[in-house]
């Protein structure tokens, strides 16, 4: 297989497939080799792990081009893609009230009207897009998986309207969570945080996959 060499040219080099790597690891018994094999063969079968795999696949699929940008339907499409087959309620608006850390999200009884109002919000400037993102986060339309879905929803708006995206690797979990908690009353903190991390690499595969890694990391419990 050809690999990029230090001189900038692609040159043929030896390579191993999955079974070859396992066999090689067994030829060098020791703690480091064992830890490597454990890492290499690890498979996250949790809902979060499977959903994350789907999120990776979203970038490679043609489906991403059909998602409505900035609409409630578009968000439902994203949630259904990420959690279809994992949650019975994938892509469906919640019918129960939910809260987190003492914060009450939008009342379920009025959620349908709330989502229509959010959908009607403008999304032509950076401030407008972030305001819309904040309101959708306050709505929290699904029982689970809101943050991961809404961040992709935000990304699609930024890409289509501003030709930019967020480099989430530049935003720490602590800073992001603090900014989100303040966002209902002090949106400028979140706007400043996101604005500093904006990039024009909207079609960069590595940027998208790295963003997914951070997005799922934000949802992990310490």
C-alpha cells in the first residue's frame, strides 16, 4: 500500500490487516503489547458508542445533503439518523417534561408551538444563528440525545449561511458547559466562545470527525 513519505511522495510500504496486527502483537508479549491489543480490539457497544459511529458515517453519506437546514424537520432527521434503532423515540418529539441540573426545559404540552417559533427565527448572521441554537437547546425536543443532535444542526446552519464551522477541539468541556448554562440569559459568553473557534474548513473530513469526538465528550459524565 502506498503511504506519504517524508519527501512528500507516496511510496509503497508493508502493511498488516486486522488479523496480522493481532498476530504481530502476540509475537511480542508484554504489558505494552497487551494494552495495545486491548485498545485495538475494543468496541463500544453502548448506545453512545453506536450513535457516535452513525455520526461519523453521516459525513460520508449522501443523506447529509438532504437534511433541511435550520428547521424542526431537519433536527428530527438528524436525531433519527443518530439514534434510529437505538431509541424507540428516535426523531420523535418528547411527550414528557424534562430538566437537568435544576433547569426546566420547554414544557412538553407547548413544544410543538415552541419549535415552530424557533424554526421561524432568522439565521442570516452569526448572532442570529447562535440565538436560534440557544433557543433550540432550551426547547430540548427529545428525551435523550439533544446536545449531540443540536450541535450538528448548528453546524449545518453555519456551513450553509456563513460558509464556516466550529472547531470544537478549541473549546474545552468546562468552558462550553459553563457558557451553555449562562446562555438563556447571557448569550454573549457562548457567542464569544464559538466565534473564536470558527473556521472556514467546512468540507474537511478530519474537522467534522474531530467535532463529533468533542461533541460526544461533552455529554460524558465525569
